[in-house]
């Protein structure tokens, strides 16, 4: 049949080709076509296999993406958690990269140094924290030398220029391969600790001084008594008109002042012995201030006395009346002496709170000459005085008595305006 078809289409057969040649060409073409079909079928199978493989890979990729998303979320949560811990620390933390540029600066570091985190970020550590101190005590020393510093002390400079004593330590930062990626410094403000150490040292010094002073005072008092007795005998033997009597009076005054200093010194150095009682503060002060007003009138001084009780109801304290009387009288006497030209002495009572504890406070305020700022920080120091005839022990004794009663005292003053002494005492609750 194929032969007949070929015969019928003989006109289309290339010239010179025989039927046998034509059949051979046909068979070759058919074989090629069969091969093409097989290859196509094979490619189709490979395509289906590839599609199935791609599907499996897509499923695996989606699973990996989901795992990566969860991992990233956990990393973000961990970073947030670590950042929260870092920010909540009471110690300052400053981190630098391998170039010494600041990369981490937490909230406590901001509070201790006064610099904002944005202000120091990306800047060199040396620009802020390497002023006037040995390079060995800086974070850059750890970074460049690889020498980590154990707990030590140094001074960091606050932004406003004042020194801040700190305890600190440094450490290198490394990646998982052990390569250096920077360094970190952790530091804490120890200003209060240093102040307490200084206070303890002063206390020890004062204790030693007190023991010595008590011994010396006892030794001085005996000859003072004898000298006063002999001066009294001499004064009795001199006529009232004798000019030597005036000189002897000066000697007696000097002996009396010296005896007062010795007595105050003994009071200051001895432990406070008190008989505590429940006291209505308003009634107690009312009686003392009335007495002060009478004395002011008797001396003819132009000083007005005002009582201002800013309270609701009675306020009670537990105190030794004699010791507290000494405190009030000493503060009133200082106020009167600060107003040689006259003025107003005001006494206030009010309630106060400190550290969640209830306190009662009273203020003694004058309109006198005031206290110079450079002297204000020394007024409670023993033997410090701005008066020509002062002993320098009055306010020191006042502070000691107030602190014995678990209270504290503050003094605010402005030159040529006046001074306010405020005493805080624990309120006695029923």
C-alpha cells in the first residue's frame, strides 16, 4: 500500500531516487521518530520527577522557613530579654568594638556619667573616659593588651565635671571562634560607700579624741577650780575702787569660759544617758518658747517671737525632756545671737515623712545675718565656730542628742536673710 502511495506520488519523489532508496529513507525517518518519541516520553518522566522533587523541596523550604522564623523570633526575644536585663542593672555597662568605639551604654551608665547613650554611641571611649588617669585603668588597655582587670577602683568624670568614684572590672568580648570582637567594662558608683568610709574614719578619730579629751578635761577641771577659788579670794580682798579688781574680773571671766568649754567637751565625749518619756511636742515647745520670749523682753532685745503650729491634732514623741530642752534652747540662743539688730524668731511644728517612716519636725527660723555657704558644711564639726566667744561645741552636741533620739537635723541659711534649723524626730504612735 505504501508502495502504491509512493507510486501515485511519484511526481513528488526527488529525481533520481528509486523506490528502494525511498523506502530506506522512510525507515530511517521512522526510526528517528520512534527514538524522538521515546526520548520525549523519557523527558516527560524526568519532568514529572523534577516537579515532584521541586514539590518536595518547596515543602522542605517552607518547613525550614518556618523553623527560621521561629528561631529569629526566639533570638529577638532573647535579645530583648538580655537588653532588658542590661537596662535594669544598677551597675553601668559600656562596651566597645575592636576600634574602641562605644557600642553599648546602658541606663545605669547614663545615670552615673551624665552622658546620653546617643551622645556616646559610635564615639571613641577615650573621648569621654580617659581623662587624667592611668591608661591601665581604662577599657582601651584591656582591648589593646588583652589584659582583663579584676575588681578595682578608679575615678570617672561626670559630664558636668565632678569626679565619681567607681568600682569597676573589664573583660574581653570574643565570638564563637575565639576572635576578639571588643571589650566590656562594668562599673558601680561608690560615692556613698566612700562617704560612709570617711564618716567612719571621722567617727574613729572623734572617738579617740573623745577619750583623750575626757581625760584632759578631768585633769584641767581640778586646777581650774583651784584657780577660780584663789581668784575669788583675791577679789574679796580688793576694794571695789581698786583698778586691779577689773583685771581680776577678766581673769574670772576667762576661767568661767574655759570651764564652760571643758564642761561642753565632757558632755560631747560622754555617751548620752537619757530617761525617755512620752512628750506632747506642741505643749513642750510652747513652754520653752514662752520662757525664751520672757528672757528676750528682760534683756530688752528687739526680737519678736512667733509660734506657728502647722499640725492637726497632738503629735507625740519619745524623748528625754532635759536633753530635748537643751537642743531647743541651744538653737534658740543661736537664732537670737544671729539677730543683734533685732528681727523675728519663728517656731514651726509640722509633720514629715522620710523613708516611709513618720516623723515629727520643728523648725526654729530667724531673720538674722545667716551663715556663709563655705561655713554651712562645717557647723556640726566640733570646735568650729564663727563667734568670737563661741566654743564650737553647741551644734555638735545638738546633733549628737538628736541622733541619739533616732532623728536628724538640717540647717538651711542665706546670708543677710536668715537661718532655719529643722529637727526631725520619730513620731510616737499609740
